[in-house]
C-alpha cells in the first residue's frame, strides 16, 4: 500500500460521510413527535418525552424502546415496536431535506456516503423521494447492515471502507 501526502492526494480519494436524519433529511423533530405520540397512545397518562428525547440518535429497537419499557413498569411487544418504527418512518419520509443540503453536497468535491442508524428501506426511500440519492448512489450504510449500530461507529467504518483513504463525517447539523 502506498500512501500519498494529503497535498498530493486526489480529491477522489476523499469521502464525506453524512448521517441521514437531521443532516440530510429534516426528520428528527417529526420522528421525535411521532415516537412520543405513539407511546403516549399505548401508555395513557405516562409522560414519555423526558425518557425518549435524550435517546433520539439511537436505534429504536436497540435503545429507545429498550429503556422506555422499564419506565414505570411499562412494556412493549415486538409488534408494538415494529408498528411504532413504521409510523415514525412514514412520518419522517414526509419531511423535506435540510435547507441547503443539496447545494452543499454539490459544492463538495469529495465522494459522498450516507451512514445512518435507520433501516436501509427507510434511507433508500428518503434519499429517492428527496432526490439526494444522486449524491450517494449505492454508498448507503445503515443500522441493519452492521452488527453494532450507533453509538458504536460500525456504520461509519463500513462507509469509510467503501472507498476512502481520508474521510470526514458530518454527524449532526451542529458538528
């Protein structure tokens, strides 16, 4: 393997890895609202918002709902978790792209990849519906494609392995 200095490296060797929700698709507020609505419908009288909001960047089955059922002895079945996930994904796919993201991606001379804690079917639909798929092609790496989703970095490592010697990760709008 031959390494080149960053000054001599081609821009084609560089990869910008973007998260999907909150970076590409403006879906986090919609997803949070749907999660709270769905759980409050299942658990009348329980204020689930304080439990869920700190967990929004984590995979729903693995983290959000694994902690939520322990809240005041409440439980969720696998079917309820699947139903909540579908409702959240449907609502999130109705949201627009983050303002200016298409222009920003077009201006970056690197290859782009999408790394997401969402399921592949959702990410594929969201990127197709918004037209952002043109930036990513098949370079989509999702929680259901790796053994350990976020907060473990497996989706980002899978994306980095797809092509790049050097990469940058855009995880949130504030990063």
